[in-house]
C-alpha cells in the first residue's frame, strides 16, 4: 500500500510540473493603455500625470477608467460633474504591445510618439503600461459591459457610436464605417447636442494587413491624429482612451489566411508542416514527459516485484546419507 501511494505522489508531481511549465509558456504578453484629456483637471486644479506599473487585467482597466479616470462622473446621468466633457473617445488598437512602448525597437514608432505627445501635453493623463490582454472577450465588449455596470441605474450617454470593425454583442448600437463618417457625426452632434450631454465614440483598428489592402483605410496613428485634430478644431471638450487588444485580431487574421489558402488550393507543404520555436519546445516537453512516465512506471513495477519476492530467511542443513 505504501509503494502505491509513493507511485501516485510521483505521478502527481510530474503532472503538476508539466502544468506549471505549460502555463508559463502560454502566458500572454501585456499591452499598454493611455488615458488623457486636455479639459479635465485633478482635484487640486493642477496637471495630473500618473503611471500605474501594476500588471492588471482588462476588466480592472475598464473599472479604473470609470472610477479613477472619472468617466462614470460624466457618462452616468446621476453623477454629473462640474467639468463635463462633450465626447469620450475610445481607440482600440490591434498590434501595439508593452514592449513597443518601452523599447526603441517598436513596430510602429509613429503611433508611440503620437500617444506620448498627446499624453504629456494634456492636463489630465493616466498610463497603464502593463495590461493583460483579454483572451476570452473582446475589449469593446468589456468596455460596454463596464459602462452598464458603472451606470447601473441610468446610462447618461446620449449617443453611443462604434466603428463597424468592432465586434460588439449589443446589436442596438449605431455603427459607422470610416473616419470621414465619424467626422461628419461629430459635426452633426455638435449642433444637436444639449448642454451637459456626453457622446461615447469607440473605434476599433482593423490591423496593418487590412490597412494595406485598402487605399481608404487608415493606420492607427492617422485615425487618432485626424479625429483628435477634428475635435480640437471644433472646440469640443473631450477625453480619450487608447488601449491595445492584438490577440483577437491575430487569431482572426491567422484563421482568415488559413481559410483563404484552403479555398484557393494554394496551401503549401511548408505552410501546413512548419513548426516554430514554441511548437518545437512543446513537442520536446511532451516527449520528455511521456518518456519520464514510462520510466517511472517501470521503476515502480520493479520495486513492487522486488518487494513481492518471498525468499526464506534460513536454509536447512542437508542431512548426511
């Protein structure tokens, strides 16, 4: 019985080590988020710049935007502030990572410089460099559900608009197709918006590959610069949030490429059999675990067989004939 317990404990240790290694390999990268406003101020009336270096989940980021960022104060009808804003802009990128902001070698230096300039030039700004990107739910859906939770009694947003590239589950929200339609919407709302009302505008990037396929598409930097410039020229008070959510886009892009290659029959042997470094590491790890289990079972079986051998403790002396 004791030998069986030892064997079970050994197996549990092997599986526990394997699960820890797999979790470390599958751990997602972090993404940055920036919140700024040239019209909002801190409680003491001075410029407020803060950076939260903690690694936080996407849901915690949304909660921080509504609480610490003060968005619930002007997006909820029962919590109106003395310094409201007319428009709350949300930019959801698809490719920027935390390493792109801290490192000189980044995928889009123009976007990083634009965000840094907007952040440092604003009266009120918050930065969240390390956000664990959501893998089960899109950022736009998290933001919409966070808005409903923060304004449980009555959402004070008079007009909510999403871009058609956002995958929101709520089918009642209005969607616009391109940057020019958002500009026209902002001009129209400036004339019809009542005092104290706040509009919420959410734009989701389509990624660099989608931008390269269409001449009318804009990069993340161009979208942010054009809309912010349009809002500032019109004299509209605004606050803005940029957050990156690259993993849904990457998964969808990979699936779309695979389906396209399968449909056209252009899938090559290299595309279907190539194993990258992560694939090689996981295959080697799985092979080592299987070999270790076989050797462990052999060892336990041998110990049990040796323990089952019943040899006499003494031998009788042979009788003389």
